[in-house]
């Protein structure tokens, strides 16, 4: 596991400013610096988009190049069959990640359209969910 891509979906560009009581007050770029320092041997790239098609394009392209993908699809998690199909189409293992514990929130967040296509799901550990996903990928 040498190359890991982290993909964040809609509204996650606002981490640090968006609903801090739910998502914390750290910008993702700052968290990414910490993660990269912790895993200096892993090439960790990052992509964020608010657009479903751009997320699918990235999964299709990177899914044949990187060794693993950590995906926080944001609200598209709960709606997107197209993202599920994209995950199924690529060889790289994908870990679904959420900052909040979606199962302790509104009922519409309890369903994931992508989980069945992912290797596993990590949620509810704040930003640390991403590090736990790195650890999971390192064991695959
Ligand atoms: C989220 C949970 C989703 O339900 C929500 O739409 C998000 C963020 C999380 O990381 O907790 O945008 O994926």
C-alpha cells in the first residue's frame, strides 16, 4: 500500500467552518498535513468535489492507479447508485468513511448506497476516521 487517494464529496471543502459541533473545527488540508507526517512512506493524494460526476470521474481514473481509496462521499453516500457502480468498476479497494456517526443521526443517513461495494466502513471517530481507514488499507 504505497499510494492512497482520499476523496471528499460535497460540502466537505467547508470542514473547519461547517457545523463545527458535528464536524469539528479543523480544515481538511491541515488534517492532511498531520496525516502525511504520520505516514511519510505513503503517497497520500487528495481530491474534493461538490459534483457527483467529478467524483465518479476521479474514482474511474484513480481506481486503476492507486493502491487504495478512502472515500467520504458526504450526502451522495445516501443517494448515489452511480458512485456504487464506479466503486464496483475499479480494482482498488475503497473504504467508506464518515466523520460523524451517521447511525446516531437522521434516519436518512442510516442508509448507504455505496457501503456494499466498499471493503469496509468507518464512521463516527471525527477526523480520526480517515487515519483508521489508512490503517485498514495498510492491512489489506
Ligand atoms: C458525512 C455524513 C453525511 O451524512 C453528510 O451528508 C456529510 C458528511 C460525515 O463525514 O459525517 O456531508 O459524510
